[in-house]
């Protein structure tokens, strides 16, 4: 492993665990495309105004003064002598998107308060500091979450959203020049402090390990915007969150240390299209450290072997930041990487523009069938807590459906919620459904997921802070019946009719395995959920149309040459994946994950508490025995037959979760794709 690259990008030394793939300097083409990209990012509003930037700095300055006053106050109250009171100190650090320099307008600021050993988390931070903030008119929407996996206090200060964590060090006095990147800071601290410090330590380490911070900033802004537009930005849904995207981009910056953002974005898609997951993405070697904290290592830690898309944090203790990724979401992200790579190939041939790359994913056009999960509560506070708890369970619903249908029925969770303005205190979520592509289907084959959905509702219903009015309802909805409030402006977009072609022309255009599917007669629609043509539609929707039109890009062809892809580049990508952790597994054991559902309920709930504030004790998760998973699996035989198959077997109104017994309420049937019709739903 070489030494870190020089910050001026001169060839010589390298950062990361391997040599760079290319030391090439920018071409004229790269310069032009980077200018286009930077202008595009400005035009779509990804940068905050100077006034907002100043406001954020003022808020952080005031917050720093507040915690200094707070720590002196509690020091005096605890009877410390006047000299220690005067020396008592606390410091504010930032991390996340704000510290990385890629935050946008209205984004919250992730902050960390570091205090001395005599300032406790429970009584002083969530007690006295909370009371101080309550008395301040500048502070609104104050919400402490002391029982979260990473305890946090959320509030707005002069309209700026703040997430405030607390780290209690073993020092009597916090020095002004405290360096929290040193491993020694972890000595004699509790687990909550280790987790709270982790955000700052990882953020600072990323900034140390990238060769050019400015290029990293622009590239990360671009990739975060792309991920949100393409629907793959959500840690809780099983996709990737901000820190994950930052680590992926940082690795590309290491591999192309002299590249400008346009080339870095291009190489991002090229490299991760070729990446053989679960080979881990790492910015530096994993160090054992001297404090006995567990680090990610699939050679020794059994559960680490089943991580599908490991993206390892660079600060001790190194951990997998993307453990939430499932086979479903990995498949979707892989398809999106492939689409992005194809888009760039077209862009380099002047056949498309940046607009096409950032085109929003047509989620409600991509599938014919969806699950709709509606939740409601009695008031805003209950809804916030209920929402956080339900969101922590949605990923398990995806895993269970795919597992209990033997991976023949695939789910695509939408990474966000929708709200019907006509219904107070209400949210709903959607999952796209499709038969696994390439799997032959029998006409009578059906997917009965009633027990699976019921088990999901039952696991949601064991919430220990459940209150009257907290309700959940799951139903099947066809594409044509998607509620209008999910669309921009509440208006359903008109579907573009496909041009009609003769049967002979269609035979020539499509291979026998990909002929256009035809639907069954409408007389069966009230009883079955038919998957008509979804597989073909999905695969085609992620590809660039064959007849894509060229566009005028300002005469780039006249002044620059499009660089050709080096044949050695693919070999270089293969090389960087070789190492002690490569191919640590060949298949995933999602059954093991589901059988460990009790542990996931405790673990994920803590993670959800971090984001939504739900408080649930571990004892509440033991009400669903692990053996129930096996029972449900046996209840869904390999033939997957069902009787009937109504689209919705519950009243249309939102119903409370069953807390006493399981009732079958959803049956899905997928008819043979070979008999599908071309009619649009």
C-alpha cells in the first residue's frame, strides 16, 4: 500500500489500498463536460445562498456558546471548585453533508457536542441542556431521543434544523485544540459515545483520503442528486444513504486522482457496473486498533459474511455502513449503475445530455402491480413515532415476500412516503411487484403472500408505545389505480400510447423469449393480480432508447475528441477487487437473516429511533418467536396455489394492526407471462 496522494494531484504517491487505475490529466472534453455539469447543478438549485450559509454559521456559533454555558452551569451545580468551573468546557463539531461541504438548501446540520466526564448523557445532556433549550425562543420543534441507537436531540434554531449528538469523554477538561480523529479519544468511553464520535471521525477521514477535495465535492453532489432522482437514496429502505455515497465517490476519486468531476462521474458508473459484490469498497486498510472494538472482518465475524454490498468506514472501528442492503435493493442499484454507464456512453457520442442522466425514475410507470401500505395516527406526535417504527419494519416485509415465494416474486420499495392531504395524520408507502425475470411461469401458478403480510402487520403491532389511533393497512393496487396524490401536483400523467405494429413485424423484432406479453380477459381482473408485461417493461425502461436523438452540445465535436476506454481499465478494476476480503461469500443467507428477526427488530428499531424517535424495549421484540418464520414458510408450499385471489380483502378504511391473531387478507396471483397481452393497464 502506498502513501497518500499529494493534494495537488501530481503523479507519484497514491491513496487507498491499491494503485490508481489512471493518472491521466483532464482532456479538453473533460473540461467542457465538467463546466456543463457544474452549471447544471447550480441551475437545479443544489447550492445554498450566501445568506443561508451565513445563517448556518451564526447558528453554530450560538450553539457553541450555549454548550459552554451549559457545562459551566452543571460543573458548578456538581460542587466543582471555581478553578475547574472556569476551565470546564464543551465543544461543537459538525459531520455529515455539512462537514463534507455538499449540503443543499434547507438541509439539517449534523452536530456533535463533546463534553467532560462529569457531564452525563442522561441527566445533564438530555436533562439540563434540554431544559435550557426549551426556554429559548429561537429553539422550536425540540425533540430528544435518548433511547436511540445513537442518542440524539433534534430541534430547529432560528429555522435551521439541528441533529445534536453527545460524546462524553474520560477527560475532566475538554481542550480547545481537541483532535477527535485520534484513536486515543476512544479510551474508557461507553458504546453510545463511540457511535456518536463515529460520524465525525469517518467524515474527517474521508476528507483526508481523497486527493482533491473540490472535485470530490462536485462529484458527490452530482451522485447524491442522481441517487435521489433515480430512487436509490434511502438507508432505511435498503438502498444507500449519504455516508455510503460519500465513500463510493471517495474511492473513485482515489482511483482517478487527477480526473475532473465529469470523468469521475463517468468512471463511477463504469467501475461499479463491473464491481463484483460482495467485494468490499474500502478507502484504507482495516486496522485492529488497541481498544478491543469489533471491526468488520468476514473471515472472523460470521454475520459479516452475509453482507451483500459492504462499504467500509475508514475510521477505527471500521464497520460496514451499508448492512441494510438486501438482494432486492442491490439488484435495483446494479441496474441503475448499468443504466448510468450506458447513458455516459451515449453522452460521449453526443446522443444525450445531462438531463437524461438525471431523469427521475418512473416508479409508478415501471410496474403493473404494487403493494400500498397506509398508516395513520391520532395526532402529529403519534404519527411521527408510528411512522419511524413502521419504516423500520418495511425492509423485513421485502425480505419475507421474496424468501417465502422462493425469490420468484420480487419487490421494489419506493424510498419515501406520500401523504394524502385530505386525510390528516396519514402516510402511505409503495412497493413495486414483479415476477423474477427469466423464470418460466405456469398458468396456474399463484403467489399467496397473505400470511407473510399478516406476519409483517403482527410484527408492527407489537410496538410497545402503540396508542389508540395508530393503524396500518396493506392492499394491492394496480398501476391504473395508483392514487393521484402521489403524482406531482396531484395530477396523473397521461400515458403515451405505444405505436401499433403488425404481428409479423413484432415476430421479427423480438426474440422468442422476449415476445410481447398479452393480458388475460378483463373478466378475471377482480379476482387475480396478473403480472402482464412487467419484466419486459422494467428491463427496457432502464436502457437508452435505440432511436435516441442527438442534441446540440455547443459544438464539442469540433474542438475535442471523445476519449476511448482503455482495454486495461477493466483489468485494473478486477485487480483492485483482489485482496483478503474478496468474494467472502458466493450466496446470501437471507433465511438466516429472517430467522434472526428478533435481533433485527432490536437493532433496526434503535436505528429508526435515531431518525424518528420511537422508543421500544428489546423485550417487546420477543413476542414473535423465531419458529413462527418456519411455520409461515411451510404454509406457502412450492406450488404456491391459492383459492380465489381478491385484490383487497380488507375494508377500504385504514384498520388497526391485529394484536391478537393473524387473519389472511391478501392474495396475489401471477398468470403465465407466456399468455400475457399487450393491453395497457
